[in-house]
C-alpha cells in the first residue's frame, strides 16, 4: 500500500501538497475568509475528506520571527483552524516540522547566492527540485506550495539519512 503524506504550510497564504511516497500528487491553496483573519474552512474540509486513509499529516511549526501583532494573531488563528479541521476530519494525530530546519536546508543549498527573502529562496528551490510543479507560462510557484515542497524535500532527506545511519 502506498504511503501518503500531506504537508501543510501555515503561512498567511498557506497551502498543502499531498505526496504519494516522495512524489507530489496534488496541491490545495488555502483561501482567506471574508474578514481576512482566517481561512475558508469548508473548501479545506472537503479537500481533507478526499485524502487517502493512510495519510500522514505534517504541519509547519511557524518560525518565531518579529512580526506585527495583527500578523501574528492572524497566523495563530489560521494554525488553529488548520489543526482543528485536521483533528476533526482526518485524524487526531499529526507531526510538526520545524520551519527553521527546512529553511536552513534551503539556505545551505543556495549558500553565497543573494535572495530578497526566504520566500524567494524557497520558490527557487522548489522550482529546481520539482520543475513539473511550475505551471506552464508562469514564472514561479505559489509561495505556500513552494514551502510545502521544500518541507517535503527536507522531511524525505532526513528519513533517507536516518535509514542510511541505521544501515551502518
């Protein structure tokens, strides 16, 4: 049976990407609600209901950075909505992935190359490692989807490293 993984970017323009083993299958972009302080839950719940039963959910633990109070509180609302929907619709257990870890891996890959910010760097990384995910005629991937692809790359590379270590 194929193992599925759902990576969830909890940013304000978040997204999810579903993987079968280590291959991306499909993405879902979270949409802001009318008030702009959360996401539209119903489309996200419908997406979750369609997941294979053996899906492991990996949620980004947002980095602790200096942000405005409004941005921080909005992000916590979004994270709360995502976790609640996953616990109710999918299953009560999930894994966290530390954003600082996968961001550091992307930084190491582009050591010495200047980027405006982590968003630009993760988009470049995702486009290089998952070129089929760049829509035709588009210059870049949605940043939430790029973050999910970077998280997955980190997650699977850590698993591969652990397997190699166990062989020794």
